């Protein structure tokens, strides 16, 4: 029992030191190399705890080696932009001037639903207000609004702002979401008219279409479907 307690304490202290030397980051902010090192260290540290027949040094030595590798990689990344892009990737612009960059969306395997969810977490319901939406290398989505949308809010100016309401996705990547269409009190005839007005022959030509409570429609045609 004493051996297990001692080994656990040593491994715990070693992990604390390793994580401290790797820097202060939340789990969601880890770079790719840091995430790989973290997963490996946690797996290696578990073996001496599960089997007391494994020498303690067999768990500590790999942790030290991995930590040294991470510190070396971090140093290289700081000094070389090319190395950083190679090891960590580079930011991707998912929205540019209010238009979804479908090529980057596909490249990063980012769906319209996931994009809408990320925007909702930042209280943004209208894609057309976004100057840039940047997917960072650690997976965070940073939003830059158009200048006219940034500095002053309606509340600060004591102006009553119209509530456009919650946008509901009607077409997602060429597929109609029937339950959302019914939720908005619309039918296929209405949808066909709206598609026709936007020169879309069918839903397969539509990448994303949403409708809010104010009746405003966001429409993005699928690339290559002119």
C-alpha cells in the first residue's frame, strides 16, 4: 500500500512539473504538438500506477524525454514561422465579407451546423454582419465584425433596436430540413419561389439558407453550382 502511495505521489508531482513547464493553457487551446505530448504523457504515466512490477523510472524517463521534445519544438515554433505552419497549421478564414468560404469549410471538415453553433455562442445570428470568421490553429473561432457593427450598440445610443429573432436553417448543404420549414410556417411552394428568386434551380445548388423571425433570409449558393 505504501509503495502504491509513493509511486502515485511521485508520478503526480512529475506530471504537475511537466504541465507547468509546457505553459499555461486550457485544454481547448493546446496546439497539435502539445495535445499529442499531453496524451502520450498521460498514457505513459498510467502504466507504473497500474502495475507495480514496472520500475518507476520506466514511467518517469519517457515523461522527461517527451517534455524535452515539447520544449525543443516550442522553441523552434517561436523562432520559425515556417516550422509553426508545418507543425501547427495556420488559421483558416471561414467567412470573408459576410460570405462563407466553402473551400475552407470543406478543408477543415467544418459543417454549416457547426458554424452556426459557434456563432450562437458568440451571440451572432446574422452572418452578413461578419467581416472575418477565423478558425485558429487551436480550434477556436474568432469573429471580426464589420466596422459599422463594432463600436456603438443600440443600447448605448438609447435607440430601440428591432429584434430579428433566431435564425432557423432551412437548407443545409443541399438538403431541406423539413421540420425547420414547418417550424417557420413555410411550405415547399414558398421555398421553391425563394430559390427561383435567387436563381437556384433546386436545393442541391444551395449550401446554406436560413430564415429569422423578421423574415430575413440568408442565402449561400453552393460553389460550382452557377
